[in-house]
C-alpha cells in the first residue's frame, strides 16, 4: 500500500503532494514502483495534528481521485468521517482505512451500506494528544481485545468478514516499547480471522531506533516492513514502495527454498 498524503502538514513529506497535480503524479509513480493499492489521506494524523473539517478534506481528496480514474489499482481513503467515506467511494475508492475503527457517529452504518473494504485501526486517544503519555498494562492483549470488539461490531452491522482488515496502529498512542511488543507479537492477531495491515514507514519508532530524521528512514522502514510480513501482516503501508517490494521479493524467494 503506497501512501499519498494530500495534506500540507504530513510528518513524512511536509506537504510534498498537497497540490492535486503533484499528488496524482506521486500516485502514478508509486504504481510504477509496484504499489498494489494507494492510500490517500486529506487530513494529517501525525501526533499533535489539528483536525480538519469534512468539507476541507473532500476539497483536497476529490480532485486527486478524479485525476486517478483509470489508474488500474485499488484506491483507499484514509478517513474516519462517514461523509468523506461515502463521497470517496462514490468517486472510485474501494477501501476505507479508518484510524478510528468506525467509532465515529454513523460510521459503521455508512461503511455497511457501501461496497468498500474496511480497515479497523487501534488508537489510544486522538491525534492531538495520543503521544503525550501512552500507557498500557498489556499492550498486545489490550489492542487485540479492542480490535476483536470492533470486528464484532462491524460483523453485527452487516459488514462481511471478507471485507475487513485490522491494524494495531503502530505509533498511534504507543511508545517505542509498545510498538516493538506489537511487532514481535503480530501473529497474535491472526485469530481475529481477517488480514492484518501494518504501517511503520518512517515513523518515530524508526527514528528512535536508528537516530535518523524522517527523510533518512528508508532502510529502517524497509526492515520493519519485512519483519511485519514475516510476522503475519498481509498489507504493509509504506512511503518507499520500490525499496520495500525489492526486500519482500528476496524474503519470498528465500521462503520458497526452505
């Protein structure tokens, strides 16, 4: 899953693709690098990010979706707002990537009525405050229990299991040790019966481990993606598609020989 941030304040690229034309160019470039799906976001969810209204979010996203008609791979919308979900799917999106796990008012019902797949993510708190003092007694158990409840809620609302994916939410209300514990035990989430998505690319945990600034975290991010896939992730959400695909191709070739 290649990342296209249509925002002026993304932590990873500082608004590189905020202009719709540049966002469209980035999306096509990521497809050429081997992305299987493109995740578009019109609101930054970096730690401390201010909220954006639905109208502004749609104003950022819809021109990009218009420019991506005919791209030939699935498109994802990174949003927690029901109205944005609905309008994005009307514009061609087939995957809803919700950091709030369909907890917003009306979100479950809207998602159930749409033909799109849905990713349910765990987040402790909300973007503006989530990294101030994240705390868990058992991060793996608590995240697993939350995602199990959200999967159950989605199923009860009429969303078929084969439309669901879960994401433990690396960096969303988690410290370094929390993130590492989730990565070490990613296989625990397999018993939820849906694919696991992992998004570790360029995040602060990579910076904490390597000492590198955001723009120099490619190698650490690729290593994290490889570990996530070995641990059971079916989708990895990344900025550096070509580098990640090459690394995963080597892993796949190795696994075929053992």
